[in-house]
């Protein structure tokens, strides 16, 4: 499984318009695109920071869709009044018990295989024991050595309560992979229609 993320740094006042665009146009279009397994949208209403992620059955399907979907991404950028960055990923782990309302996204650099192994064999079991935990995924870019880990939580309160433990997990994972933590950000899960199978 593969994923393409479009990262927008837009205007906070345009967030609702961006969500409506995803619900009414982008989501339905992707639902009818060959090889696509859905779309999610994360938003930070305070800063205008948004991430739209589509999932794909194969790398070939994701690549083949790029030209067709480029105009849709650009329309989303214009609606949000945003800059845009597009990245491609391999999905190496996905575990979901149920849907939540908030997400924490962590970007780490290092040995991607070591980070993936730690994520699967150590972190998932620890996360499952935490109050309010809903799901976790790990995306990797092997060429750059960048990993993107996302955890989803039932409420903002449970996400905030998990911060200390999450900091420890993240630091340990980066250290074991001879890497570093690049960025951590918390979002509202505004649209959740990613149909990625269990890959833990």
C-alpha cells in the first residue's frame, strides 16, 4: 500500500471551505479513481496547517493518478489560500480499532527499517493500552529516510493526556534508529475515509 500526502499551510479562516471541498468534490472523485483506497484530511484551525492523504493499492496506481488529480490539489490549495507540498510514501504499518477525532503526526529521520520494526513490535502494543487510543499508522520514504507516524485519539483531552508517553516513545524510536525527531504536530481529523487494511 502507498500514500500521497498534500501538505497545505493556508489561512485559518478558509479551513471550513477546504473541508467542504474535500467532502463534496475531492473525496467523491477519489472514490471513483482506479486503485484509490480513500482519503483523510487533518486540519489545525488555529494555524491553517492541513494535510490531505490519499491511499493507494499500488505505487503504479498512485503514479498513474498524478496528472489527473493535480488540478484537484491545486484547487484545494487555492481554496485554502495555501502553499502546497506533495509527498509520496510507502505504508508499512496500519492498525485501527475505531475512528477518533484528533491526530498527532510525528516526522522522524533515521533507519526506516529499524523504526518500522520498533513501531510494529513495541509501540503498537504500548499505544493500545493507552486511554482513548484509536489507530496508528507508519508511512516511510526510503529514499530520504523520513518516516511519518500518525496516532488517532478519541478526543483532544485523551490526545493531550498521552503527550508525555508519546514523547518518550518517539525519542526512543529515533535514538534506536540513529535518527532524530523532525517535527510533531496535532490536528483535528476533519475527514476520515481511508480504507487501508490492517498491516501491523
